[in-house]
C-alpha cells in the first residue's frame, strides 16, 4: 500500500536558521560601527531586529521582505534614538545582506540525502511540505539538486490544519508521515489530522513554537534525520 511522506524543507532537510544568524551578526556589527562609540551589542541588536521581523510575520504572514525590512527599520530607529543622520547607503546595505539569505546555498542537515534516497527506494511518495513565498521556496528546492528524489512540492502561505488537509487531497492520513522541525507548522497540524508526526529537533524560531501533546501515540521525536528511516519502517508498513 502506498505511503506518503510530507517533508519540511527549512531547518528539517536544509540548514536555514544559521544562515539568518550569520547575516544578523554581520548587520549588527555594521550598525555598531556606524553608531560607535555608542554602547550597542550584537545580541541586543539581533534581538531587536528579530522582534520587528516577528511582529511583521504575525501581522502580514511569511513574506521574504519581513527580515530585510526589519534591519533597515531598526537602523532608522537607532538613528533617531542617537540623534544621528541615517545614511541611506548603510540602510540599503543592511537590507541587501538580509535579503540575500533566501538565495544562498543551504547545507544539508546530516542524513538529509539518505532520508530522501531511502524514501524513494521504499516506494514512499515524497511531498516537500513547506511554507512562505512560492517562488523562493521553489528556487530553493531546484538549487538543491534533489528534484529527482521528490514527487511533489507544496508551498502553503502558512502551514496549518486547513492547508495540510488541502495538500493531503485524498491521501489517507493514517498512511502519512509529516517530518518537520516546527511544532506549530508541522507537528501540531499533523497530529490534528491523524497523520504521524516526526518531530526533528533542529533549531527553529519563536514563530514556530506551539504547545505539543508529546504523549500522543503518533508523536515521534527524533534528534537527527539519521534516525528517521528505521523508525518509519517500524510504523507504517
Ligand atoms: Mg522548518
């Protein structure tokens, strides 16, 4: 009988948060240099930009512009606080560095390729189940070189129960495994529709947090993608 894997992309198969982190650190340092000798620090600036980004995401959804806009806005806020002119070239460079993150090559998490190969070898239908901007997400999958191991790509503006049900179409949820790192976007909706939920314990951000029923019989936490193939074989035969 057919089995269906719905696999998340960002920070499940592919490193994402760390790329944002590197851009945030560079931007914070650039801002500190501009406002020197004001007492600013990298972590506090990262936190402030992050808070603006999170507020934008809550207000307007997962737009690729949220993060770069957050850095430019933070720069203008700081200029006002410090009574210093905000150089538009610096604002533009902060924006650019942040905006390029979604176009950078994403390293694999350990076990990513082997997981896709195992799914293919064992006859699973593989859906990449991801959220955000459709063209950005499509380009990421294309760049990865994994297209031949993937059957479908579903990009939802937001991953929740409704969009998961829509993506399932007529697939029997009890034969579906959702594999992802986000409690809010991957795990909670999977359990709600009656699918298996493989919770990969990779880094995530506040937007992805949600309370989880970790006692649920279909909740399967894993520390690494390397654990997934063996557990999948036990669960859905
Ligand atoms: Mg994710």
